[in-house]
C-alpha cells in the first residue's frame, strides 16, 4: 500500500533485516523482503543495502523497471523524502582518480584505426569490475583465444581483373536489410561500461543501418531500447528462458507486439561458465574472512557479476520446448549457441529459422570449438543430409566469436554464413567513447569492407563464394601463441590468487 506522505530515511532504516527489508531505488522505497530467498549471493547483496539507498548498486545491473515489474504493487511503498536519507560518503580512491586521468587522456576517435584499439582503451578506462565482467571467459581462456585464432586458419584466394569500381556489401538478415553482413550481438550489463548502456548501441545501429540483438539481461529496459529505435529500425531479441514459462511467454509476446523481428534463444548456458577474472573481483571486493563455500552452510559470493544475475535461467530447457515457442509466437526462432552439425540439423528439421554457431564468446564450455570451424562442418553435413546450399534464405547460419575485422566477416560469408555477430568490440567501443565510439567502430568496418571487397574481387555479397577462401586447415587445433600482436597485447593473462597479506607488505 502506498503511503500518503513521503517516508523518511529514518523510517526506512528501521527495516534493515531479513525479517523486514526495505530499500530505496531512484527515490522510491520498496519492501523486498520476499526477494530474500535463502542463502544466495543475491539475497546477501540485497541485505547489504537493507534500510539504505541501493540505487548505485542497482543501476548497472538491473533495468529501471525490473523492480516495479517483479514486485507486487503493495510492496511499492512510495517516495522517500530525499533530504532525510543519510548520504553515504563517497570515497574516491587513488585508483579511481588514476582512472579519471586515463579517461581524460584517452586517444581521440580519429586516432582509432581498428577494433582492437577500442579494446586497448576500454581496458585502461573501465573500472576493474566492469573490465573483468566484459573481458572474462571460461576457465583457462583457451576458447576465447581460439575463436579469434581460428580465423587465421582461413586464407583468401582473390580474383583479379574484375571491375571493382563499385562494391556493395549490404545484405539481408532474416529478410531484413542490413548495411553489412553483421549484427550487434546480445551482451548483458551495458551500464557497467557507459551510463547510457545499450542505448548507445541502439542509436549507433540506427545511424549505420545495422541490426541490434537486444539482450534479456540488459541494463536498460527492453522498452527503452525499442523506444529509442528509429522508425523502421530492425531489432532482434536474445532470450534466456526462465524456469517460469509464464514469464518467458510474457516477454516473448510483448517483444513481438513491439515489433521485434527475430527471437534468438540462447541454448549454450544451462549453467554459467566459470569466468575467473569476474569471480576474482568478488573475492577482492569483500572481506575474505567472510567468504565461505556454497554448500557448507555459508554464502557463496564468489561468482562475480555474471552468476549474480542469471539464476533464473532454466537448465531444463530442451528440444520439446521448441513447440512451446512455436505456439506462443510467429517470430522466426533461431538457436544461439549451436556447436555441432547434429544440433544444426535437428534445428532445421524442427522448422526453425536458423542457428548461431557460437560458444558465447568463449564464456561457457572451455574447449568448445570456434563458430567459424563449426560452420564448415554444418555446411558440409546439411548439404549431405538435406541437400541444402548456403547461404540459404529458409535456414540461415550465423556465426559469432572473435570477429574483429571485415576480413573475418568475409571469410564467414564465403563459407556460407548469412551474417556474423560481434559482442565485445561494440562493448569496448561504447566503454571508451560512448555512442560515437560505436559509430566509429561501424565506420571502420565499412571502410574495411570496401577495401577488402575490392582486393578480393567481389563486387557484392553474392560474389563472395567458397572458392575465394582456403579453409583446409580449419580443423587444426594447435593451441599456440598467436602471431597477432594487436590481439595479444590486449589479452589479459589470468592472475594467480592474489595473497592479501603478502601484497599489503610489498
Ligand atoms: C560481456 C558479455 C556479455 C554477454 N551476455 C550475453 C547474454 O546475456 N546472452 C547471450 O546469449 N550472449 C551473451 N554474450 C555472448 C555474445 O552474444 C556473443 O556470443 C559473443 O560476445 C561473441 O564473441 P565476441 O565477444 O568475441 O564477439 C555475452 C558476451 C559478453 C562478452
């Protein structure tokens, strides 16, 4: 029940326990006692803010409407008188001051020549936690590197003496125009990198005629991103399937009503991978004496940002659920995270619209193969088993992971992909220069397309054919130090455990 008079900070502060837990978000008070579902990391974080203003912690992790949508109306307790809320003294650490200096000194956009440059800048200007979340990948981070390196095993066989005065690299994706054969893949928690979060992507995508795949776990709300789209701008939705299918149905049908043109169901994350850079942040941020192991009667707070936001994802998702999706929507259904031809074939036989050959940017199963490698086997086998040729309008193949250059995209298109997805490059672009950064990244890709199409002798997407690439080494799996300085200097090596006592004595 809403109070008539604004609550005071003192009143809110009284509700600071598991029995009665109120928090303030954006000037409003919410009774979140029912969100405390036992000994989970999520409950622990909520309790840390019990009786206090939680806006700063809440904002990058949750869209603005998350609390109002998920909490019963009677738990919305109304506004708080801002003058009465105890201000939490913000301590600006020496590290933060140094970061501000680096932000002020970052290179001008015109100095940025390729997508690797954005990664290098993001690494220096992002807060440590955000960099850890964005850059991390599973276990020993072999797959994340392989994603990129696999493109080095595909070489070009260009054609000469074709009139390449005019070249056109535009295409269609699921029947919708795109100025390049690529799209912005779904990546969560945009506000960790920039206050406008995913909206920077929406706006830049509009300017460049590119499709944005909206993530389920965005920091901005779904409606904010759709509202920010230009008239006619095409957006897809990435879906994590909730254990409560009622919630999933609501999300999907709302998306369709709002004009979303494709549903990408993530199928490679029944449990989130161990991303140790991200996890290590948790250990360092908190008092280690309090960190206990899950399953030993304690609270496992060691899982980083990723796990904190993903406990709703249903590990029981299976093939029979595809009928459920067909029954609730007419949007094309695409599986995101297919990793072998057998599953691609199954998706085709079920009448789905396509698959994304992806290992989630190396963040899930370590030693999963790269999307570009899987593409080669999928194209072979679907031709052999069902007589399909690619690219194919009815069943479209997408690839993501490790794409950093237009040449990478061109290789995938030559091998049969309709388009490829890019994740981190756009996050790093907005983290370093906001929307303008994303626009610059897209312009760089356009420029790379123009030159490489000419050098390859392909005047349009149809002329990028399998004969233009030699992928005969694609299945070689030597894990080696890549001969690729730009990528290598950005790659951050895993750290061993940082021992506090020793560090503080140094
Ligand atoms: C920080 C980050 C967050 C991501 N969040 C999601 C997500 O919420 N859902 C999803 O299906 N994929 C997610 N992905 C995977 C991307 O959609 C994409 O598969 C991957 O980033 C491609 O690899 P790349 O980063 O090398 O381009 C995420 C990737 C990153 C790096």
